[in-house]
C-alpha cells in the first residue's frame, strides 16, 4: 500500500445507488508503526470496501481534509504512539465542525483498556487492540458503517 491517498481503485465524487462503502484508513501522529494499518486496509479491501490509505504521519487536519475530499463513510485510525487521547477526539471534533459528524470513527493499536471508554465518550465508535482477528474487524465495519446520505 503506497503513500498519501493511495486508493484501491479510482474514486468518484458521484454518489451512485448501491456504491461501495468508502473507508479512509489514517495514521495520525508521529509513530511509524504501519503494519496494522496496512493489514486492516488490505483486509477491508479484500472484503469489498473501497479503501483510501493516508500513509504515515498525518495531522488531524490532514485526515479530516482527506475524509471530506474523498467523501468517506468511515474513518479507521491506527495509532501505536500513545497520543490517542488527544489525536482521536480532535479528529471527531473537526469532523463535527465540518458537519461530517455522521462519519463513523473507529480504530486500533496500543490503547490501554482504561482509555477505551473515554474515547467512546468522545465519539470514537470502537477501538480494537492487538490480537483482534481480522474477521471480527471486517464484521464490525460491515455492520456499523453504511453509505452516508
Ligand atoms: C513491529 C514493531 C515495531 C517496528 C514497526 C514496523 C512497522 N513498519 O510497522 C519497528 C521496529 C520499526 C518499531 C519501532 C519502534 N517501536 Co515498536 N513495536 C513493534 C511491535 C513489536 C509490533 C507492532 C506490530 O506491527 N504488530 C502487528 C500489527 C498487525 O498489530 P497492530 O498494529 O497492533 O494491529 C492490530 C490491532 O492493534 C488492531 N489495529 C491496529 N490498527 C488498526 C486500525 C484500524 C482501523 C482497526 C480497525 C484496527 C487496528 O488490529 C490489528 C489486528 O489485530 C510492538 C509491540 C506489540 N506487541 O504490539 C512495538 C511497539 C508498538 N513499539 C513501541 C515503541 C516504543 C517503538 C519505538 C519508539 C522504539 C524505539 N525506542 O525506537 C520505535 C518507534 C519507531 C517509529 N518511527 O515510530 C512500543 C509502543 C509503546 C506505547 N505506545 O506505549 C510497543 C508497544 C513496544 C512496547 N511494548 O514498548 N516497532
């Protein structure tokens, strides 16, 4: 999976009925751990979702701007740096400011158990920690992320 805004296929801004659910996989922050992000991007692409991967070292502004530009239905964030308590709520907040509060934000990485309820309270729908089977993540996305109207 290549760098900034690599796409699994050409995207179009037109919203056609029956189009695929579109997910942005983002790597906010400064850590270079990208295995998880790439594995999740591939698993979701193989499951039939349209995937856009931001590449490493993205700011919340870059992620929200890419999400708006690509008109995505969900954002999956991978973070192993420990900065999740700031970066993830900031992304949710910026989406709300852009009237994109109906984009489902989820993610995974090295997240202490006690931080997960706090992230949920701030609008992050779900977090997955190391060892989660890919099938569980695919089923969650299928169930939870639908095309936005
Ligand atoms: C491999 C690895 C590296 C590799 C990274 C290679 C790469 N290109 O990714 C290298 C050697 C480069 C590396 C470097 C460092 N690492 Co490192 N690394 C690891 C290690 C051993 C495994 C991470 C991994 O790839 N796991 C496999 C993937 C598939 O798992 P995953 O990302 O967790 O993803 C799963 C879930 O978390 C979830 N998920 C993750 N992302 C997403 C996204 C979405 C959308 C969804 C739905 C789910 C999801 O689903 C996945 C499947 O279950 C972990 C320890 C560990 N056991 O996790 C430490 C670890 C992450 N590293 C750590 C550290 C400290 C570092 C360094 C700072 C060390 C140093 N002093 O240099 C550097 C930082 C480098 C940098 N530029 O950021 C710490 C982080 C501590 C923290 N956050 O509190 C860890 C936890 C080790 C430790 N116990 O201290 N590291």
